[in-house]
C-alpha cells in the first residue's frame, strides 16, 4: 500500500513534533540545508549534519580498525 503525503501534511507534522530531527539525526544526511543569511538566528542544520557525518566517519573508522586488527 502506497500513501501520498503532501507538503502541508509534512509541515503540520514537523510543527507538531519540533524535536523530530533531534530524535532522528540520521535523517540529516538526506536533507539539503538552506543557505544561512548573516545574523539570522535559526537552528543550524548544517552543524547537525556535520556532527552526524563525523559520528558516522568515526564509527566506520572504528569498525575498519577492528576488522584490520589495528587501533
């Protein structure tokens, strides 16, 4: 079964669940961050995306070191 969700439904959901991306940081790798105008005080999505990418890279490095027997 396939459901179609329109933009308005997504907006309503995110407004009703403002911590959704905090609870699902893995989704940041799938999002295109907006450009940040100077002086605008908004959540810094780019910082969150970079943080998630760094965690993923550290995890991959640790797994590789374990498999290769190096640390």
